[in-house]
C-alpha cells in the first residue's frame, strides 16, 4: 500500500481536499468523476505537472512527494498519449526505455518484444507516430510507460480518445496486459465501463472530495 496524506489544493472557487488516499500494492485503483470534479488536478499533482507543497506520498518508506519528478519513477499515460510524432512506434518506446534504464540490455529487449506481441504492435512497429491509429497510439503509450522502469502506473482517461467499439476492445487488451506487468495502477476516468472492466478498487470524486474506497465485484 502507498499512502497519500494532507493533499490540499485551491484555485479560485475550486478546492481539492484529500486528507488520506490509500493505493493498493497490486491491481487497479480507479477514481471516477465528471469533468471539473478534481480528478485531473489530483493526477497532475501526483505526476508533478502541478507543483504543490505540504503533502506526502509514502511509497514503501519513501516520500515521493518530496522527490524531483524524474525520480518519482511513475509510468504515465496521458489522454492524448504524448508520443513524438516524427518518431516511429519503436523509436518512441526505445527513447524512453533507454533513458529510464540507462540503456537497453538483452533482458529489456526481450521484455519489449514480448509486450509488443501482447499489445499486437508488430504491424505498426516501424510506422511514424503521426500515422498511427488512435488505438495504436494508445498501446504504444502503454508499452512506453511500462518499460520506463516505473514503481506504478498512472492512467489519465486512457480510452477517451477512442470510439465506443474500440474502447471495449482496448479495455480487454489492457486488462490482459496489466495482469502480465503486475504493477499497481491508478486509473483516472469519467466512464463507469472503464471501472467495471479494469478496477479492483474504486473511489468516486465529486467537487474535489473523494468517497471511501470499495472493492469492485
């Protein structure tokens, strides 16, 4: 379990108050809420995009909130996937894998190859990111996050850019993928179907306030 405490953020009339938030050591914890509820603000604080003092995040005895962003070792997938459009799918993965692991050794090459097959990326591996489909971009973003040597994964509305049919297919592929990688995951979403398909633990957020956590059947 990792534990966030005393996270308070205010901007204008909006305030985010998180006295305590527990994240499981395994499986997917989801935070679901509508636009403006504070879920993306929380995500941005956790990833360091939005700097904030006075809170703590205890992860196995280390306070991640006090670390520089690069040292938090978070695998992050953003809504728009944040790929380098001029690089191929393979290059997008390699540039992050190499930077976060101080090079790519044989074991990491084997891991990338395995996950490439799991995520069905062989056909688009040498295609520039600008030419990839939405689903391909999403899967490259998942792979890139996992090979970045993360402590845990943070996913911000990872299915919102896909059409309804593709969302269902992508949820199932991600469910299988996340079981393989065995990392704790925080999923930020507005969609109850994401929660049903992926989450083992669930919280709601409304007006900057989190509900009590619950196990998802």
